[in-house]
C-alpha cells in the first residue's frame, strides 16, 4: 500500500516518448491521475495509459517559454484540481565541442533543463506548501557527476539540477514536501541515438555497465513510483542513480 498512488495527481513533463512517457504510464499504473505535458503531442502516452484504464490528460506547451509557466501550471491544476507530484523530465541536449558550442544552444539547454525546472518547481512548491505535502522528482543524469564529451551546456544544466534538488529539499522537507532526483544511466532513447549509432562509443559504454546492457525507459518506472509514493517519505535531497551499475564501476 505504501506504493499506491490512488487519489494522487501527477504532473509529468516531456511525455511524448522515452523516459517521460514511461514515468507517466508507470505513475498511472500505480493509480495516479496523470497530467502529461510536452512540447509535442503525447497521444501515444495517453493511449498506453488508457489501455489499462489509467486516468490521464495531456496538452502541449513550450516549457522553455518561462513567462508561460504560470499558465501551464494553472492548466495542469485545472485538469484534476490538484498537483501532488511533479516530475520535471522535459529536457534537451545539443552536441558540439566546447570551442564551437553556439551561444543559442547553450541558452536553449539551460532554459529548458534548468530554468523551467526551477520555476515550475517553484509554482508546484507553493501549491504543495499550502496543502502540507507533495513530491517533486527531478530528472538528473550521469552528467550530474561527470563532464561528458561535446555536451558542455547539458552537463552544466544537469550538475545544476542535482544542486537545485538539494536546495529545495533543504527548504521544503519540514513542510512535508520531498524533493529528490533520478539520475538515469545510459537509456535507449532519442537523445542517446547518436551514441548508440557510434559503434566504438556504444561498445565502450556497454563495457563499463555491469548489467551489460543499455537501459530501457521502463527501468525508470519503479524508481519514479517509489519517489512519488509514501514509501519515500523520509527521502530528501537524494539523487538516485538508475544506471545498471555504471557509477559503481
């Protein structure tokens, strides 16, 4: 029963596919009513959730438009009347050597991966403080710990996500709100397609993963349900690696 999300409403961002889709469906499977928000259509996510009777609503929004986030959150609230769980998954990545990394690319990545995450958490946090409870789950990365190659903006944003997670947890834990993060390992999604297409890089990655395989978005379902549920009520400011053992190597 500690993992039952019946009666809870979850707002999940970046739900058109990949990790966001899997988490949205996983939370619906656990009983939550889900609001799926993405820059593009989340119809497939809705179909997957409704196939087993899940309760889900979806709409499209450009979360990098920071001035529009209040309207996004208000619309999400209007779907089911409350937001008990926020999953900040929406993100982007731009690949280029640091010496050639365009200023526009840097700002686009920081605006979506970090700024939108913070300001949406701020809106949800105010709502949760009034209600005396809530769960915020940020999606970090292995690049919250490491530097990566040709992704300086993404690395900067994901280091910051880990820091913001801890900062919000410090302020809001006493108010009944748990703020934690999940750091996925190398997951087979659109974002990692260039790495998987590079035979040498893909082989090097696989050789370091004790599990011996790339992760699947579905590998994130269980950790997300745990952090969204009462089972994690004494977890605050933690970054949970779901990586097949990558960080242990």
